[in-house]
C-alpha cells in the first residue's frame, strides 16, 4: 500500500499534491486542515481515509474528523494525532496514546517541521510530515509518501521546497 501523509495545510492545496500523491492508495492528514474543502479536494487524488483535526481547525472539520486515530495498516499499528511532540519528547496526550495503543507508527503534525525517526525507546517510527501551508514559521513546504508492505516500510519519498 502506498500512503501519502500530510499535515498543516491550513486551507492550502499545494499545486504539486496531485502529482506527488497520484499513485497513493490512501492519504492521511495529521491536522490543521484549515477548511473542509481541502479534504474534499484531496479525495480527487486518493481516498482520505484517515484525518485528525488540529488546534486551528473549526467545528466543520472537527465534526468530520477525530482528535486521534488508531488503526491497523498491513502489519503495523498506527496512531495519529495533531499535537504530538517531536519524537524525542511527546505531549501528555501523545504519550498516553503511545502507552495505551502501542503503535508501531506514530504520526503527528503541528510543529511544521518534517521529521521521520526511529524511536527506539517506544519501539515505533515517528513521522511528522511538516507543513504544506504557505504561511507559518517554517521555511520549507513538505509532505511525504511511503510504501507499507506487511511489516516493512519502504520507498520513503519527501516533497520538499523552499517556501
């Protein structure tokens, strides 16, 4: 399964999203979507099967999404929340989610900083796709895709451009 992972769009659909996610089976959005039309537009590229709301999202988005998502994908247990921490430090909510659900992939957003790391302490892969928004404190526009096959992650590809 090829999965596109994005966060912190803040209402913006990057012109390269369609090309970058075109062969994805699913898109996962880690919050701060910005407007419900972002999810609707992403659906034209690939099914947005998983999405969580962020601290900037309004009630329309919160009615359509959840604060946390926990699910199985291939041989992985996946947990996703918006405000997660950075892989070395986790928020209280994120740490509780990790301890309760024991994910092998943990996805967060909020920082606007791309980070993919193996967290050996919690036995998981931490993923923050950064931000695809035009505004914010970040200097790079980023999102990513990867293949999940059984219990193996492969072909991690990052879209990265200067803002």
